């Protein structure tokens, strides 16, 4: 079963090879959750400043559960 996330959770988002040299894990915070089905949701994440500088974007939505994980404190 996929892990559950809440607004305010610190997470890491994986950008795959479609993002070229920007692929990798980036830190951020969940700020919105849009339910899609009983078992899946879109997680909206604000990137931290470092991730924003590298990716050139402030926010991203993540649907695939393999591309999001809780950040290690």
C-alpha cells in the first residue's frame, strides 16, 4: 500500500529522465492534495529554494506514488 501524505509534510519528489540533467530527488512540502480515486491523489508540492533554482519551477504536482517519498528528518 502506498504511503499516506498530509498537507505540511516534508517530502522528496523524483524527476525522471524526461527532465534531462535535472533528473533526481528534490525536497519540498505538500501544500495541497487533490483526490483522484479512492486509492490515489495528486500531491501538490512547493519546492524548497535549492530545488527551485535547479528545476526552474516553484511547484509541481505528483500523481505516481513511486515519485514521492517522505523526507528524512
